[in-house]
């Protein structure tokens, strides 16, 4: 197991380096730091001195890969690539445009992101899996038909409308919870409940349909016929046999997103004013804060790779036939 | 020339796709396997009803993809064609100049909607504005009086004159006429369809009529006719009312929302269709190469798509779009008009979406190719010394096409939805380009007003929902027809 994990982590390294190279190419080669400076400073205030100052403040005035002017190891380390991209592996993301340390900002914003994303994830999984099981139980009936119709209709609605509609109905018309905001402590539930509810509802359509397909595929297998033939009730068949055998395809899609929960949801957080990583990213995009976007890309892919490894590990728990060697 | 044709890149691509779809459809009908698959799609009632609806959307999009610049009446006049003063006879004939405003054929058809702008918000079918304003008027004594009231709209219900109370009656009257017209039009279409079916199946027209409605014909004509009925019932009243009123109200700057919704259709179609032009070649080429040649080619391609797909989609798109913005902003000289810049930005967005979303299809195709290349007939071809290129072209690609078709129709709706989200995040289409995303983005704060401004959002919602739902239903029908795993159950 341990050897397997180490090997997987070593496999992950080239992928992370690839991600790093892609982002580096996007941010520094497609556009030179001069272009970024011109963009940030605006057309009016652009002078060669202003550009040089902007670059020097952010450490963009170095050569890209090889610094001929330096000596010793500084030939490679005193470059944009090393100081901006390679340092990310050590957890050093540099500073945002407003001068704050990005790494510290990220750790302090993870909490609110998780407070929304984790309940949404767990509740959403429970709701969609049970709904899909319900549809499977009543398969080929009117309930199933209209359930699928409902799912298709629900997945045809943009996520934006769920949020806008939910805020309008629940917060403005019914005045049940505040429209947006976030508070720590015991009052937090007031702010968390609406985003979580909307997050769960907006995911019902596509997930339910997906799980229903998986369950229907399992239910036509031979072992299900055997289970029915030996006299098991349909409910027992569904929960003891179909659900457990469907775990592998379900886990494939589900476990991978667990680490990404830290990143929060861009839309939900920006609409509800939650000070998490999602709204941090959106603000960075709108302010064209390249350092933050680069850091988020790196963390996002790191978490995704962790998710892939977790997925493999989770297989061993649900399927004893799978072993690492 | 009274106009200067403008060929935008997205116009070329969308017409190219349209022609390619027709050619591909005609070619695939020759292949018996494909023909039966398409016939299965044709029998699906939900599929055909949604295809009818989609055709209308595509028609609007295609009309909106023929652009031109109208000639200015007077080169010295203002820069817009509509506001140009009539040419004076004494002036020497000025050199021909064209407006910087790029219009499309759809704009011409919708000229009244496009030009009749109000000052600001107004409700659907309203005759007065949404917000109160100071109005100056003269009373009986000729004194200047100031009062605060809802000002009369310049164009909404202008034909009623001072008699605003007649509005409800007028609207009802128009609705009644539109509905009866829709009824007549539908009967005409239905009768023509029955005649056509009667001719094709060599039976009498009443018999054909019965076959259509008892679901016995080989094509889901009843679903098509039902969809046509719904479309007529929606389109004709809208057309009847749009001439005199703002059917869906006006937005913050007084632009007609109905016009905006119709313009959004093209943006959604371009995003949904042109993106596949990037996705398909990448996914097909790399997927087949990886699966067929294996070895280091496979390793390299797998590494490439694992790396790309490990970056969360939105973030990669955000990074790429930010960089593209820098590029576009630093090179204003590349674009003659604002429309061209917006158009290039739209295409760049399609390109970025395509580059970030080919990985899933590529993985599928690689797996399928791995399976195919072990089959006997391909090994036989290899044993006969057929070249790799020929094997791929003759044996592998045709056997992968069903996956490609399914992926293509399934991706369309998710891309349309993605556009709205990306535009909200600020990394979508150009803010000057009308799209569902920019409409939602501009209107989302207005629900907080008292009374709420709901019409912009609702119109965008209804049109977007219809488009995506139709696409989803058609995608399901196509998947059911083409997926070999479904063949047994159908």
C-alpha cells in the first residue's frame, strides 16, 4: 500500500511539472511581462519607467529561464521561472497585487469554503443517490418517466438561475434567511443554509440521471436475477446488491472532487458573499491579479491529483478484489 | 453599393458547419447502418419535437450570421447610419463611407425592435416607464408646471396616443388575431405534411392523416406538428405585439429585451458549435494515434491529456482568457470595428473552451481504438499489409463515429450553459456582445429593486431553457439511436 502510494505520488510529479510549465507559458511567454504591465497600468499612465517600476516591484524584471548576468546557481534561480513557478512546489506563492501573502490568504479562506462545500457535497450525494434508487425501484413506471423528465428539465437550467431564483424567493420574498454574507460561530448556519440548499438542488438533475443509468446497468446483471430467484425482496436487492456493486462507478466520479471541495465554488461564493477561495479566485480574475490565478491553478491541479490517488485507494475499500501490487 | 458586406470569422465557421452538417447527413444516409440509426432518431417523438425547435433557433442564428455595414448617407454626418441627415443637394458627392456599426440580416428584419429604444427600464407591454421622472407641462393658464410621474414611453404603445386605457383591449385584439392566424397557419402546415406523407407512402390523404396521429408512420410527424403548433402559438403573438409594444420590456439603457434575446441565440450557437471544431480534430487525431500505435506515442498523449485535465476547467479557462484579453487590448490595430474585436474574442473563447475540453472525448476514443485494433478484421488487414493510414481511415474512424456524434450533441448544451457562467465570472464573451450570459449578468442585481425588474432575467431564462432543453432531448434521442449498448433495448 505504502509503496503504491509513493509510486503514485512520483507519477504525479511530472504532471505537476507539466501544469507548471503550461501556466508559465500562458502567463509569461504568450504575453511578456511588459504586456501585463501595460494592461495593469492602463493606456494613459504607460511610460517605459512606469513599466520598469511595475516589473521590478513584482520581480518580473528578471530573465525568463537563464540569467546570464548572475553567477553560480543564481544563473538558474534568479529567473522568473524559478522565483515564480518553481517556488510553488515549496508552497511559496508570492504576493497578490494588494501586497498580501497568497499562501496565508489561502489558508484563512479554506474554512468558509469548506463550510459551504462540504455540506453541499454530502447532502447532495445522499439526495441524488436516494432519488436515483427511488427511480430505479419504480423503473419503467410513470414515476420513473416523470422523474427523468424532471431531471432533464432541471439540468437544462443554468446554475445562475438556481442561485438568482433561490435568493429572490427565499431571501427577498419570504425573508427567511439573509441574502448573502458570512459569519463565524453559532450564527453561521443562517448564512450557510441557503447556499447549501441551492447547491444541492442545482446538482440533482444531472447526478440523479447519471446514478440511475449506473443502477439500471447493474440491475440487469445475472447476480441480481440470482438474488431475486433466491427470494430476496426488491429493496434488499437494491440496497444490499445493486448499491454496493454500483459503488465503483459512483466512487470514480465522487472521490475525485473531495479534495477540490477546499477550492469552494466560484458562483455560489461570489453570489452569497462568502469569503472563501472561490470568491478569492473570482476577485482575482476581475482584478486581473495574475499571481493569484496562477497559484489557484497550481493548487487546483494538486488537489485533483490527490483526488485521483484517493479514488484508487477508495476502490480497495468497496471491492476486496482490488489490491495494490 | 448601399452596403459593404462584412465577413466575420465566426460567420464563415458557422455557415461552414451548416454546410458540413448537411453534407455529412446526406453521406451518412447512404450507409445502411447509419440510415437505420437516423431512422431510429426520426421515430423518437421527443427527439423530433426538439429538433423542430432547434431548427428555429438555428434559423435565427444563421440569419444573424450574415453581416454588412450600411453606407452612410453623408460621410460628414454622424457615425451611425440611422441618425445621418439627408444629403444636401449642393454638396459635392462625398466619397462612399460605411458606418462603423456592423449589422446583420436579422437586424434588418428587426429594425423596429433595434432602433426603438426607450430611456430606461419599462415593463413588458408597458406604455409608461418604470421609474418616475419630472415632467414639464403647461396648464390651462399657460404656466409651466412640474410634476413627478411615470413618463410616457416614446415607442411602447405609441399608436394608442393619449388613449392608454385602450391598451388591454388592443393587446387582446392582437392576441386573438395572432392565435387565429397561428391556427390557420398550422392547419396549412399540417395539411401539407399529410399530403406529403400520403404521396411518400402511396395512400390517401385521410389515411396518411390517421397514420400520422396514430403514431404508425416511420417518422414522428405528430411530434413535429405538435412542436410547430407550439412554436406558432408563441412566435405569431410575439411578432404581432412586438411591432407596437416592448413584448419583454426594455433594459437599463432602454433596449428592447426581445431583440436582445434573439441576438443571444447566435452567440449561444457559435459557442456550442464552433467549439467542437477545435475539440473534434484534437480528440479524434490524438485518441486514435494513442490507441492505435500505443508505446511512447500513447504515453506522450496520455501525459498531455492527464496534465490538461488535472487543471480545474474554470481556472484554466480563466487563465487563458485573461492572457487573451491582454493580447487583444495590446493590439487594437488588428480590428477595424468593435464587432470584429468582439467576434475574435468570441472565437478565442471557443478555441480556449475547445482546447480545455477535448480530453474526455480523447480518452474515450483511445479506449475504443485499443479495443478495435485487437479485432480479427483489423489484424487481418494488417496481415494483408494494408498501411496504417488506410486501416485507420477505413476501419477505425467509421467505427468510432457513433461516439463522436454522441459526444458532439451532448457537449452542445453544456457549452451553452458554460457560456452564461463564464460571462458572469467575467471571462466570457466581450461585454458589448449580446449573449445570455451578459444579459443575466446585467440584470441579476435588478431583482433587488423595488418593484423588482424581473423581465430581462425571465426572458433570458425562458429562451435559454428552451434551447438547452431541446438540445438535451435531441442528444438523448441521438444517443439512444447510436449507442450500440442501447440497440438491444430499443
